């Protein structure tokens, strides 16, 4: 774990980490992010969320930094107040088809949705299992198709799958044990599993950004609470998590912060900013 004065980038997960349990960003957290930015510390959002919900959150708190979405498959620049897409990593169409076929054979009755940088297409059976909070989309307003997202319209960046009678954690374990070629399987604690292109993760996107900025992993602190944060925590020089994090995350963290409902990330950013002021 690096000294506070060595950290120049803080990459933070959103749900369960930066956000409170009511899925809002507190005034304290908004102020702490702004203070960190003024002190020369980049705050990067790193989430499984899609572009539209990241945009809504950024607008709610005035965040104008860089955001990693779709577990690393989409990178957004929010500097001008709009979610400009500056990078995507898609799953080849043939891989989408083969993976869906393999998972259906493994777990009959599984339902899928395919996610693009701006689009979301669900099978009817998938939409039937959803609530608004799952994807920040009303289920009855979801675009429906049994064929998924058409590559002619927009490439798929993420595949999500769920089952009526199998928990997402159990589904993850089943699919992970089988092994799938061409995709990166993960789980964010949501009621579905997620698959991006092989090698794509929050860590891979963060690494690329830091290389562009000329910043080494040793100068990066990462904060997360779920399985999909583990690669990012392993890559960063400092691995942090809120006290409400999942057990596998707690096990690898260099430091456990307070609870997300107690503005844990904000407190850490305030700590970094105070160290900068004392230098």
C-alpha cells in the first residue's frame, strides 16, 4: 500500500462502494471528488453500469471525470457534461452466439440480454425477471429480441444472463466451472452474471487509461466491493474496499475503509486531499 502522497488516481466502483445503499451520491462525496480533482488527484469511476445510468449519476453530482462502464468494455469522457464514448471493447458476434448456446446447454431455461455501448436488447424471458434497479431500465420499456443485439446496429460489449430458479451466484459458479472460451466471466452481486470479451475488465480499461496519462499502477488506488472489482484491486498499487464488501474482496484489500453508507470513499479522498495540502 502506497503513502497517501503517492496516490494520484483513485478508481472507484459505484454501487456498494461510492454510492450509498439508496444508490445516491451524497453531497459529501460530491464535494470530496471535487476537492480531490482540485488537488490534482484524478477520480475515475469504474462500474458495471451502462452509459445512460453513469450519465444520470454524473449529472446528479457534477462529476466531470472519466468513467469506465460495462466492466471495462466502455470508457466515457464526461468533461463537457455529456457521456462521450472514447473507447469500446466488443465481443465478436460469433462468440456471443457460441457462448449463449453453451450456457443454455449447461443451464436450461437461462435467459439473456445483450448490451451495446448505448443499446440494451433483452429476450422476453429476461425482461420478465427484471426490476428497474437491475439495469436502470423499466422492464416493460426494454427492447426485446430473441436474436440479441444486431451487430449491424451496434456491437455487443457485454452479455448478461439470469435464471428464474437459479441464483446469480450459483449460476456464476456453474458457468465458471465449465469454462467458456472468448469471454471474461464475472459477477457484480447483481441478480445476473456478466460476460465481456476475453481480457476485458475494469483493470484492463484502467491500465490503458493510466498508460495514456503516464501514471504507473503504483500511483493508483482502487476501491471496490464485489467480484468484478478483484482484477482492478490486484492491478492497482493500493487495494481498498468498504467494510460492506464481499468476503473475497475483504480478503485481498490492503485496507478496509468504512461502510459505503458512511461515505467511506469520500473520507479516503478527504484524507488524500489533506495530505496534498500539507506537502
